[in-house]
C-alpha cells in the first residue's frame, strides 16, 4: 500500500479510472477509498482500480476520519450538494468541471469553502501544468503584443447514448461538458467574465445541446468557441495578439504529441506542450502540498471559478440561432 495523502472518491466514475487515478499515483497520493451507490459495483471498481477500500454511500466516506481529501467526479448537477457536504465535513475538495451549473451555485460553494476554511478546487487541470505557465509567460512578456482573441474548440463524438452528458436533469450537454474549457481558458487569459455573447445551438432530442458555438465579448477582447458531443475530436486553439499568435493542438490535456507554437512575424518557436506526466498529476500534487501545510493554496475555486460560471450563464441566456 502506498502512503501519502489519503484520497476518497465519490462515485465509480470513468474519469476517476481514466485520469484521476493515474495522476494520483504519479503524484504519490493514496487511493484510500471509493464510495458508490451500489455495494457490489463499488467493490468491483475498488478491486479493479487498486483502491484500498469500497464504501457504500457517499456520506459514509465523507464522515471517515481516515480520508484527507475528496475527489468529486459526480454528474454536474450533483456537484453542489456533495461539494457542500464534503466541505462541511472538513475535507479539501477537488471537484470536476464545471464546478456548478450557475454562478449562483459556484458562489454558494465558494462561500462555504471560505466560511469553513477548507479549500476547494475545480478540476481544470491545465491551470497547473507547465505549458499553461509558458502561455501566460509569453503573453506577460509581450510576445504576442496585446491579447485580442482566443479562438478555442473542444469537440468529440460521444460513443454511447447511455451517458450522463445526454441527461438534462444531470447537467448534461456540450456547453457544460466541453464548452466550459474554452470559456475557462478565456476568463483566465482576459482576467474576468464575458460581457456579451451570441451563440448557435444544435439541440439533441434529449433536450441537451449536442453542440454550442459562438462568440463572447470580454472587456479587452473576444472568445470564439466551439463545443460538441457529436464531432471531432478537436481541441485546436489560437491565442491572437496585436503582434503574434500562439497556437496549440490541445491546451486542455496536452499529451506527448501536442505542441505550442509562438508565431511572431516570420519567426516561429515551437515547444512540446505535454510534460510526460498524466494530466491530473500537477494539480493533485499541489493539493497534497497544501494539505501537508507545505504550500499556500492557489488557483482555487474562490479565485478562478466564478468568471467561468458567469460566462457560461451569459452563453446559456444569450439570443440563439438553432
Ligand atoms: N477533467 C476532465 O478531464 C474530465 C473528463 C471527463 C469528465 N469530467 C467530469 O467528471 C464528471 C463525471 O464524468 P464521467 O464521464 O466520469 O461520468 P460517469 O462515468 O458517468 O461517472 C459518474 C458517477 O457518478 C455516480 N452517480 C451518482 N448519481 C448518478 C446518477 N444519477 N446517474 C449517473 N451516475 C451517478 C456514479 O457512480 P456510483 O453509481 O458508483 O455512485 C457514476 O459512476 C463530470 O462532472 C464530467 O464533466 C471531467
């Protein structure tokens, strides 16, 4: 058994298996427990994924003093109630994106985090990775001049119709699932929420958006975005300034084949975007250092999540063509 920060996972989620656990292992954390609604399914998942304990019911995991931090990869509509309960139980929380369905939900969770003095993070893991520091440094150093436009897409083809992404009551749809990424990138780079939006929505028969694309105006520039559950895969992104352009094949979860390119006139600089570690490693490692008291929390929900949730509100309420 590994030692280190003891993590508990709420739900036998695909993303926990595919991305959180590889990142946790690379960060030296301990997969101490998974809680699920069904005892047998949870036991099997724990065994297959090498998690120490299976617990029936999320509440029991949150009440367990042998859990130091909690990962919440539940359907989007369940983030609010379970993040609230985890924070009230005194557990630092890494919650999946989008943290809330509205800015009001995000405000509620951030207020609880502040009141109980327990940190909360949204799993936009790219914020903690070296390629994003490189993008920020290029912009801060004036390499592309004044930032004018983020042109960013996240599209993929959902293989099964039996998926939480097609359930409106669980907070499904392309905008919430993948559109939140370009929006988060833009709010972090422009330093605030959008102020106007126009969108085109392709509805799915279930009532969720199969695709949403559009333009969002910010105080100092604009976001052109595309989000889809029915095409791709595509995560191409351009960050356009008055003097240059940064392009990247995948700013959200770059792998070994992904690159960042800075174009200034005829000069082109290309660097690797991936750093050879699983995507979640850097954010989990940061949270563990915070829990051990070795580092102050950074890029928490309190400082980074509201502008994104407010911009998603703006997009959902914008005049739409269908
Ligand atoms: N950061 C990223 O890279 C990334 C990538 C993919 C997904 N995500 C996010 O992660 C979250 C989970 O996505 P996923 O694809 O892993 O979903 P998933 O495989 O369907 O997992 C969700 C889990 O929630 C639990 N659950 C509780 N109530 C449920 C209900 N009414 N219906 C269905 N499941 C319910 C289930 O576990 P039990 O039945 O065992 O309790 C289920 O395994 C979402 O917020 C999504 O946006 C993030």
